[in-house]
């Protein structure tokens, strides 16, 4: 085991932003622990995969245990797994509420708590979470109260944990994307999604990866929510 090589844990890593993040960290020489419900076996000895729903505390423990047993450390945790369910507030069901809270909040809580404990033991680490521009810039065209409720909580706890761990070697940040060109968006919706940003286009996976990589190396930045949303957070346009 090469104890000097850094290790990144990425949830929701089977496609889209998560897969891009795992590839981005690999290019920087990190070893990777990648999780999603449907992820398959890894093709490299520098990548461990853990299949399972991040909302399940047992999955969270298996993710962190795999990192420590396989690579001996966790330097960066990227909480990327999330569930986005836009609909009018009165149309949400109790099942909708339970599923979104389970993935977005419980998934963050269990993995982050276990990873933070490992980071405290080694004296350093970075936790970064993917939120959404809709936390700070609600839009009539995209009613998404459950995203605001859950990802808004992540935005707040990012600052709370940054203060709690500022003197103990752990930084905590977030990235707030706009609509990103990933497989979750149908091509026929791209034109509409582009209009949600003052810059007039969707973002790319690479732009989110670049934002996370910046935060991962920015040693004097903690408690930050970095907006990568084509200007949407600036206000109504």
C-alpha cells in the first residue's frame, strides 16, 4: 500500500458529473473509491467500486471501510450523489419527500460523518458537496421545493462544518451548478435549459470538475459555495 498517494471518494460516480469527477481525480494521480447503486467492478487496481444506495448507512460504512482497508486514507470526499425531482409543491407525495431526503440529506450525513472521522485521525481532509443553483436562485420555470429544502440544508451545513473543523485540518466546501449537460437531461430539453442561465448555455461536466479541483487545491478556502451556473446566482435577469 502506497500511503503517500492521495485518495478521493466520489458518490454517484457511475455516470455524468460523478464519472467526470472520478476521472479528473485519477488524472491527478489520486486513488479512487467510486460509489453508485449500479456501479460495476473497477478495471484498475487504483480504483475501488462500492455498489449501493448512499442513503443506506450500511453503504456509507462500506464506502469508507473500502477506502481505509484498500488505500489507508481518505483525502477528499465528494458528495455528488443526489436526487432531483422538480414538480409543483402541492404535487409532492410523502414518498417523494422520503426518497429525496434519504438520498440528499441522509446520504450526505452518513458518508460525511464517517469520512470526517477518518480525516480527523489523519489530521487532514476535504469534504466537497454538489448542490444546485436553485438553492440561491429559485425559478418559476423550475419548481423544486424539495431540492431547495435538502440542498439548501447542505449549503448551510457546509459553512457550519467548515467552522467546526477549521482548526483541525479539514476543509468543507460546496459547488453549486446550473443545468449541466449530462445524460439526465434529454437533448430536446437543452434549448430550454440553456435559457436558465444569463450566459445563455448549459454548463459542461468538465466545468464542474474544474471547480471541484480548484477547491481541492485551494488551501485557504473553506466554507465556500462556488457557483458554476452561468451567472444565475446573480439574480433575476
